C-alpha cells in the first residue's frame, strides 16, 4: 500500500514539474469561443414565462385554391409544439391539423412555409415563406390569410 501511495505522489510531483516547465514558455493566448443557441431557452434568457397559444385561420380564396399546406417556422417569441405546426386549409373552410405554439407573449407576426396542394398530396417541397400578421385574444391567435404576404420562392433566396 505504501508503494502505491509513493508511486502516486511521485507521479503527481513529476506531472506538476512538466506543466510548470510549459508555463515558463510564452505562447499566444488561445481565444475562447462560446456559441450557444438562444432558441433553446428563451424563458431562461428573458425571464418571461411560456404560455400555449392556439392558431385559427380565416381562409382566403386567393391563397387557398385547391388546398394550402402551412408549416409554422419557429421564431422568437414562439416555437411550434410537435406535430401541431402543420395545417392543411382547403376550399369551403375545410381544415386538417391545428396550430399550437409555445410563446413568451402573443406574436404580432408569424412565418410559415407554404405550398398549394390537396389534403393527401405527397409533395415534399414547399414554395417559400408566407408572412402573416396575427391578431390575438388571450391565448387565441387569428391569422387572416388574406393579409399574408408571399415571400420569394426558395430558389430566389440564394
């Protein structure tokens, strides 16, 4: 047991001597770079509390056509809750899916990626960004699709 203890003490002294020699050699300071995603903990960063909000859509015949698929794009002060970020809005006030968001406060504007498609269409690529103003009443959000603005198509963003 004494041998093991003496070996450990000797190694500790030797290791400290090696590092002490390195400290005497001047070297350029290494900058520390820290990158953290602020979107992971908005509540912790701001001190505001999350609440759940529900989106309701007012269809617009100019935008819906044979059907409109919307995917909510996360953006401060909200992020989408799981599978409840995809909504299909069809002609004659049909709707499949719901919009549920966790927000620090009611947003005044939100973004969707969108495409025109029928309910069961198996298209995998959307057209571009749709920016919509939002009216809020408590935790209920109303998005009037007639007031939304289409952004450029994805290939025009490059």
